[in-house]
C-alpha cells in the first residue's frame, strides 16, 4: 500500500473515530434531555394537582363566604328591624315611664281618687306595676337582643375577613402553580426542540459516518477512494468545536467592526488551528482582515481566521480539524489576537454557541 493511500486511510479512520465519538456525545445529550423532560413532566403533573387542590379550596372558601354573607345580611336586617321597632315603641314607652314616675309616693292616693270602686284599688295598683315591669323588660330585652346582634355581626364580619384572606392566599397559590406549570411547559417545548435538533444532527452525522465507513472499506480493498471522498458535516458539532486558539475573548459577536465574528486575545506567533475538517477556500491578504484563511466545510458552512501573522496553508488544501492554519498576529485594535468567524448557510453566527464551553 502506497504512502498516500496509507495517509488517506489514517485520515479517514480519524474521521470515523471522530464521528463515533460525536455520535456517542449526541446520544448522551439525547438521554440527558429525555431524563430532564421526564422530570419536568412529573413536575407539571404535581403542579396540576396543586392547582386543582387550590381550585377546590377556592370553591369551598367561596361557598363559605357566600354563607357568611347571607348570615350577615340576615343579621343586619334583623338588627335594623329591631332598631326600627324600638324607635317606634320608644315614645309610648317613654310616656308610660314618665307617668309612672310622676305617680311617685302619691300613686295610691291618685289611684284612690281615680277609682270609684275601692275594691278595684288593689287591682289597679297591680296593673300599673305590671305594665311598668313589662315595659322595663321589653326595653331590656330589646337592648340584649341588639347587643347579641351586634356581637354576631362583628363575628360574621371577622369571619368574612378571614375568608377573604384565605381566598387571596389560595388564589395566589393557584396562580403561582399555574405560572410554574406554564414555565415548565415552555422548558419542555424547548427540550422538545433540542431533541428534534439533536435527532436531526445525529441523522446527518450517521449518514456521513456511513460514507466514511464505505470509504474505509474501499481503501481496505485497494479501491480508489481518498480522504477527500469522506467528510463530516459541521452542524452536528455545534457546541463541541475546539477553540481555534487558547485565549480570552476581547470582542464578542455583533460588537465592534467587523461585527460578524469575535476577537480572541493570544500571544503573537501562537498557532491558530482549524476548528473542523474542510478545504482551504482562501488563503491570503484581505482588506480589513489582514492575512486571512477561509475553510469551506461544505453545505455553505465556513470558518474564517483573520489578522494572522503568517499563513500555513494554501488554497485547495484539505485540512483536518486541529491542523495549524497560521499564527496569531495583531488585530485592528493593535493588540495581538485572532479574528475568528463562523458562517452557517452563508450567514454569520455567534461562534460562542458553536465552540466547546470552557
């Protein structure tokens, strides 16, 4: 087997290993998302039960409050009726009490003079005394009843206040459970979207892996396949791409000019590496970017490496991920660093969403 064919096989085997590792990573992510979704669904069920409990509490509180309102209205009506009756009877009672008071110690003489039949004198005396006693008892009874009604009214109003507080508490708890369920529902929809994307990316990667395996089989049987016949798409590696250079982000995507990429501070002369396998589409000086390398990763996805001190590849080269494409130079601000940009479907994207978190 020739050295070129051995090199092609080694590169293709590296692609196969990388595809397998990334598929395993995507499967772990899919399992994690599924477990998280199951947990959220259980939380939603619990919150729905909580919401139903609060709804039943509200029904009971409202029913009790309606009963208290009815009792309170009846008590108010009774008190008003009794007070009205008392007001109606007061003039008559007051007049009788005054007359009795006026009799004083001379009541027997007055009764004697006003009673032609002496035998009826005792009866008249007892009648006057009985009327006075009845009047006093009626006044006292009215007063007691009114006091009782006032006490009952205060108790009912206090109960109504307590029920209003209970209703407010139950209503707030129910709304909190509803909002929490809605929030978790949004998380579940977000997870569903991520799971769909994960499945799509895994499908793309599996298709590419099959082509890599076919190329390996062809190489093993002495066929004419080459490393160029096998490649891995960039999309399935979102969030798992190696950084092009070790350093600190000094300008993020969407800020400054140019705004389509980001700047990473790094020592001048440090190696800049390809974040993914691809072909060199451009290698040279470009206005606004200094020395620039553009890698084509297929399907309208590109990575750009700008402000390079020197360039280590040439147009048309096949580049594996991790390979040196140049060295760090000076950025537009004058500090040493690398300009890095990613384009997906021909449009710039935030590289931080595609690079491995660190």
